[in-house]
C-alpha cells in the first residue's frame, strides 16, 4: 500500500458539503468515485477539513491509501477525467505513511486558512452568483478590521460557535484576521490552528454589523468576552466562504497552500 496526498479544488454550490451524506451529492463522494475508478478498487479519503453545503475550496487536502500501480500523473489525469467540471484535483504525490491530512495534536496539519469574499456593490453581479456574498449597502472595511483584531490570539470562541458544534472545547488559537477593501470587494482572511463549526461565518456575520455601522468596533471584543452566541450577528451565507487550505510541516514536501486569485 502507498499513501497518497492530493490537493482538491471545488465550487461547492451543488453539493451538500465535503462529507458523504445519504441521498445527497457530496464532494467526497465524487472524489472517491473518481479515485476508485482509476484504482479499479475502492478508495477512501481523509480530508484536512470538512466544508459545509455551498462552501468552496481552493486547496482542500486529502490522503488515501492504495495498492494500485499508478504514478502521480496517472492519478491526476485519470481522476480529473472522471470528475464533474466543478471539482478538480490540482496535484497528487506520494507521502510518508505516517502523514495525515487531518488537523489535531496527533495529526499532520498545523493550521487552516479561510477567506470570505463580499461583493459590496449597489447592483448584484450575475457572474459572481454563488461565488461571493452580495451586500448592496456600503461597508466600512477599516472598522471591520479594527474590530477583528480583538479575536486574534487564543480564546474561548463560544460566541461564534454553532449550536450543533460537537467540539469538546471552544478554545481556539486565531493566528491572524485581516479585513480589507479591493475596489467593490470586501475580503476577510483568517488563519487559525482549528475552527469551530460555522466559526468563520459567525465571525463574518458579526463583523458585518460593525461594517454596516450598526455596532461599534468594541462590540466584537464584548461578544468574545460574553461567550453568548445568541448575542452575536447572523451566520453569513455559505457562498462567500472559501477554504484556502491547511499548512503542513515542511518535512512532508507538499506544495504550498493555493493563494486565492481574487480579490488581491
């Protein structure tokens, strides 16, 4: 058996999320079907981070084991020829047998990064449908960035945790959170050691309250300290969220996480 690792890019709008679900299309189901066809035997994958319905990925990472005699290009070309147009493997390579795409103290990934893209314009865009969240009223990106800095560091993020989250603890280490404007886009880019269920979308929903001038910048710090999800902003829509990808120790020799090509 050889352990392989692959980078997966997908547009998540047609899928119920990464994880296989009964009677609903999933990204994992499509990827495993393609890999299994190339291997001519069942292939199961482990991913770096499960994404929700409608969420996209630039650099999802998966690992799988197979005894099939295939080279990296064979896996790549064969799988992509069997995948739908909105899912693609970007690279495949062999990796040490102790590698795991998952994040935890026992596994290989060291951090994860997400980007949330807001199309902030008076008129909606047909071409950006399902690729960015449209907000017509003006947003103050500078105020959003200022407010967001209260979240950087290790904290209890209960105020931004979904009710159905099954994590044993709400403590996470948020390494960076940047908000900026690029012409008609407002971009939120966040990196952490791990994320709670809906954490990025819940943080975004609260930052939108600040950007819309309905709340002061100091409100975000108050929410964090209060640890009460019911007082926070809405859960932002899924279509603006992109899983940029995980980081791994250099010893595994993996390609660096994909840089988002929009907005700069």
